[in-house]
């Protein structure tokens, strides 16, 4: 017996009313196998054709049933599309008890009679018709030769936020969009709209000189076709278009305006132009604002309701002040509002300073996992170094919380996305943008029902939630990864028909990859532990190094889980074929290793075998045996400094138990040598100014603090700045401080670091701290 919910809620922004008969049983479900469609001639084109076509095609894909369109009332079941302003449809009165009365709102009303059942899809406007169709498709039970609505419905729903969109840039930087055909773009935009999306942001000019090897058609043609698709689904067409040249260069400025105007003239639909102030871009707003005004002048020649937007990304305090003075004094009517993206000033502060006549749009980064706006907090180093920035990343509960925090300061969002790997996140943002109170698991169930079928709605919803939990906490300690994998393996076995479904492939890839990485981590870390024990017992340094290296290199010669490894490779091949996902530079011609190339890093070492090989080569050249043994002892005890002493790998969730801080933007995961660095793993994770708490210290012992990192380390113990006894600034070198005895008398200390002034440096040259030891020395 299926469970049905009875829900009634009101929230202050817009009213949404939902009532589904809680007593409805399966026998009372509305069967649609013989249903016909009736469409009000009052619905504006193209939605008059689009909505019934979408319903027909999506039902047919899942059931094999072809719903027919008629212009008279047949017996049996009718799905009727009407506007709220319609009083009747082909002689039958349109229900008025549930009437959508806000932009984009819709009503779903069923009327069940002995010989006639009608499902009404009533839209306040053209978009309401489409969003009502989306609700219907998400809630129908569709399977081969079966189509049913579980029971009677009386529903009115309206969106909370007017802007709900996603960036889908057809450019080489993307890890999949550049491989899409027009038909794939059409289908994807359709599917987003069915989940409440009303905006799509394209990238018309950026990187025109770098065509992707995957382009199905030239970028100049695709930019027009995306406008056509947006027109078809009545979705706002935005474009993201930075000014990356000096706007005081008059010829270049004129050429850019002319290029924009040619695009505006050719594009069938264009609603919004978004110009980021920075990231990229470097122009002062005194030059940028007149340029935006001129863009608007050209835009409205062809799209009279078109609007222009600006972000303050990368602006200095002086530049931000200039913008707000300009808005308050000039009051430009050509500017729609500001966009808040990564690198912008605080959102609440921006909304407070922004005059009320201007809108505020969020530009959230839902696509990246590290070195980004919303990094995975305390992500295990093994994931950070293998899955990287653009892995399949369903984070539904995290992003629901994130959106709830920041959305009230905005009029909505158009997310930053560089590929299909964040598909679940897009749906969560869209649906919570429509209804901020909607249960996240219910969203996942609707997602799973629509894309994978009714019998999998509940289990796949749980499976997606489990994948998010895989990324919580130390990977080696997370036994839920294996349980999640067993769950997904069972789903895979039970649903072979989904093997070519790219969303299914993407979720399976994560389940396999997470498990493979955990098994490798446990295995490879054990091998390194055995090698360290061997080094500690060494009497012959050269022989010990050979034996230790042979041990850690078993990870390559006798890998942990070859069956899982082969399945990962096959899924990556399948995803490239099904949706153009480029998980490898060599195999799939991905733009760069950082762009979702999880296949290229699937075997990246999770112990320090590369670093050990390089260290052993240096030790081999030391002048005497004693020096070699001392260095081998340092390596073998790196993470185990002895009784009463402590070690923390600063940004490793599994090896930094005393670290209390989290890097704000996750730049603490390094990206050296295109992700294939041979440095020690701990040095690839770092923080600028970590804070640590130590307890249970021995008041009768002397302690030394030792730090490995790069650049400055302005250390304090219990708030007191200490002077170092050793201070090397080179990468991976040591600094040391003696802890005052007065600080340890209560058995605890707090260690903090001041932020050095390095605003003039690129972030890659900023000081960093990767390893910290508190070394106990017994007093005489």
C-alpha cells in the first residue's frame, strides 16, 4: 500500500495550498491509459503547443502510452489545460474554487464522476501551465503500459522567489555541456523547468577563440538555439558576459558593443545581461557603469523588456562605495539589480546598502567541492585528492540549509554550474526556490520517481541521501560507505533497464568511487604503517629503504579492489557516451585535469609512496649512515612523535583531531602539478591561520611546538605571541617555538596564528601551515 500525505501550509511570501485526499487508496487512483488532452485556445503560443507536447512525450517515454489531443469532451478521462482567466473550455466550466492568482502559479484540480474524470491543469499565465504540467509529471506513477494519478487532488501553488535558474554554458571549460547537441539542451532545459526552473544562463562570447573538440555545432549557432529553446519553454534567457578588456580602449569598447548588438539582433529571446565586475574582469565601475548603460540601450532595441545586471565580485572597498554612490545619486533605471557571487561583499551587507528599487540575485556555486564558495566541510583528504572539484556531488541537505540561510536576502538565484554532475543540486535549488518549506527527502523522491520510475522513488531518495553522508567525517571511520555501496549494488542489479540512464550512471559512479577510495585508503595507509615500522627497526638504511619502498608500492602491484576499479572505468566510458561527461584528459579530451577528471585520479596515491621514493633518493646521498638513520627515524615517526606528544595534519579531518578551524573557501586543498604532486600528502592540505586546543598536558614537562609549512607563521599560545627558535620560510621546512612552562601548568593550551598581511600576493603564494607537532620533553 502506498503512502499519501495530507499537507496544508501557508508561508508569508506567497500562499501555497496543497490538499491530497489522505484516504485515497490505490483502487481510487485515476487511470490515464485512455486519457485525452484538451487545451484552451487562450493559452499563448508557444506554450499552447509546448505543454501538451511535453506531457505526451514524457508519458510515452515511460509507459509507451500516447495521449491524444482533442477539441471535444470524450468519455473516460480528460487532462484539461486552461488559464485562470478562462471561464469554460469547450463548453465545460473551468473550476473556480482553486484559482491561481499570482505570477507563475498553477492549480491542479481533479473532478471524478462516474463516467467522466477530469484533471485540470490551470495556470495563472503561460508559465503556470508549464509548472502545473511539471507537478503532474512528477507525481504521476508511470511505468510500462501504466499511467495513474494516485488520487484526487485540489492544489494551488505559487513560487516564493521570482528568479530560479541555472547557468548552462556551452563552452570548453564545462565538463559536459560542450558535448551536448541542441536536442540534449532542449531536453535538459525542459527537465529543469518541470522542477520549477524559470531561467537559463548562457555564455555567448567568453572563450569564442577556444572551441571545444566536443562541439556539435559552432558556439555562435548554439547561442541562438538556446534562445529558441528558452522561448519554447517560456524560460528567461540570461547571458553571462564579462568585460575582460580595458574599457578605456575606445576601439575595443566599440567593437564589443557592436558584437553584443549583433547577438541581440539575432537572438529570438533575451531577457537579462549579467556582467560580472570581476572573476573575470578588472575595470573600475566608473568605466563599467557607462558601458552597461550602453549595453542596455542596444539590448532594448531588440528586446524591449531586457534588463542589465552587475556583480561586485573582486571589487575593492573604494569600487564598491563608488557603485552604491552611483545608484543613490544617478538612480539608473536601466539597471535591474546586483548579483552576489563568489568574491562579492557579504550578501546581507549588499542588500542593506542596495536601494530598494533594485533586485538582488544570488549566483551560488553549486558545482564545485573545494576551492569554491561552498566547499565540502572537513572533506576527507582522500576524496579531495581524487574526486576533486567537479565530481558527481549530490549535496541536497547541505544546499537546502545554505539556500535557507541566504535566500531571504535575495529575489532568487541563477546558479553557477560547469556540468551535469551537480544535477541533484540544481533540482534542490529550483524546488526550494519555489517552496522553501518543501521537505528535502520529498524532493529526492520526486526526482527519483520522475527519472527512475515509481518503484524506485523511495529507495533511490534514500540512496542519494546516503551518498551525501559518504562525505561526512573521516573516510576510514565511515562504515556507512560500504553499507551505501551494498544498497546501490542491489539497486543496480534490480534495475538493469536504467543502465543507459546518465543520471543513474552518475549516482552509481559515486557509489563505486567512494567505496573504491575507502578500500584503497585503508589498504595503502596500512602498507605505509608497516613500512614505517620497518624503518624504525633498520640497521642497514639502504636495505630498509628498498624494503619499505617495496611495501608501499604493493598498492600499485597488488591493488585493493580491481573489480571496482574496472566498473568505475566502464561507468566513466558510459557517461562520456550518454551525456558527454569528460572524466579524463587523455581519453575524453577534458579541458584540464581539474574539470571533473575523476578517472585520471582514481589511483592517485593515498599513502606517501611517491614522496618516500623521492626522500629515499636524497637520503641515499647523505654522507654517513648515522645521518641516514636519523632522517629515516624522522620519516617513520612523522605522525607518531611518541608518548605524551601530539601530531596534527592541519586540514585532514582524520588526522587533525585538535584543529578547530575550517578554511573558509577550501583553498587549503592544494592544486600543484595539475593535481599529480609528489609532495607529502599532508603538505597538500593546509590552512592559513589554524587554531588548535591541547588538553591533558603534563605540567612537569617541557613542550616544543613544531610547524611545517611555507612562509610566515605568527604563532600565539594562550593569546601570547611567541618568538621562534627555528624559523625557515621555505616550503616544507620547519619552524619551532618553546612553550612557556607557565602556559602548561593547567594541563591545556590554545594555539592560534595571526594572519600575515599578504594582500599583495596571489593566494598561491600566501603563507600556509600543513603539519603541527607538540613535542613533550621530560624536565631534568
